[in-house]
């Protein structure tokens, strides 16, 4: 058992020194997760304290039988604790920059809809505006809370459509947390496994194309892919 797991085991038995050590060592992770909540009406110190509570809950619930890093399991719990407080306490202060970005998202969505002949996906809007997808999600969430993107709009002969409905395949903050976990999971694969996932899901190659690239049969690629995905789902998403 490595040092971190030893500390977790001690913390789960009530060792406050071990718990404090884990919180201090993961302060950078708490701050990183908390950054996207900075413009939601809370001070940075308050966000950190909420994130620390989420981390502590994570430590107490952490299953040492799983071969998973604490940081991987902690990200959604840290974010969840902060989001729960914001939801329950009605924090709706929104920065000017987020309001402006939300308006740009609306305009870009309308413009791309006309150009593409369909509703744009989140990635297309982000590319059009030159911003991160996460920034768009934050702007949309913040604006929905106060009014603009949750208000009824009119589009042609249609009525009762909301502005938020104009963004196809909307990613909420839970999806962002999933991407953080997935990134961690991919980093822990070996080189061949990462190559298979990269070619299959990032380059959209067929199993036959992958088999030719790495020098194994298509059947072997299929088996490897299923094993990798099953492992990721079990150990990182608990499904």
C-alpha cells in the first residue's frame, strides 16, 4: 500500500492528522476544480472550504480495493459539494464577462444554424468564438440562472422555444467532470491501449484500420477495445 492509501486508511479510522495531510497535499486540486466557480457570488476562500468538504467526503467514502487514484475520484465530489451549495443558497451573481459571452454564444448559435443548416454542437460554437467549451458551459449556466438564456424566444413560426434550446448537445458541468475523470483514466493506460482508444474514438478509425496500424487482427482489436472500455467504466465511472 502506497503512502497516499495508507493515509486514506488512517483517515477513515478517525486519524485527523492523516486527514489534514491529505487535504493539504490536495489543495492544488481543490483550487483547480474551484476555479470555474469563482464568478458565482462566492469568495475564493469560501469555494476552497466547500471543495475541502467535498474532498473529505471523498476520502471517507474512498474504496481502497479499487485501483483508482484519489484525485480521479475526488474531482466530481469536490465540484458536487460546491454546486450543491450554490444551488441551495441561490448564488446568482454573474460577472460582466460571463454575460457578454452568453450573448455571443446566442449570436454564434443563430449564425451557425443558418450556415450549417442545423443546430451547432458545443464544440462548433467554441471554435467559432475561439473560447473553451468549459467557458461556454459556465456562461450558459450563469445566464440561465438570472434570465436571458431561459427566456422564451421566437424562431420562424415556432413559439415557446427557449434560448438554451438553441445549443444542441449541451454539455452540463457534470459532463465536464466526466471528461476530467476520463483524461485521468487514459493517462493510466499503457501505450498500446491509449493508441487504440485514440485511433478509434479521436480519429474515428475502424477496427480493421487500427488492426493494420498496430499489427494485430481485427478480432484482437475488438477484444482489447471491449476490455479497455469495461475497465474504465468499472473503475472510474462505477458502472
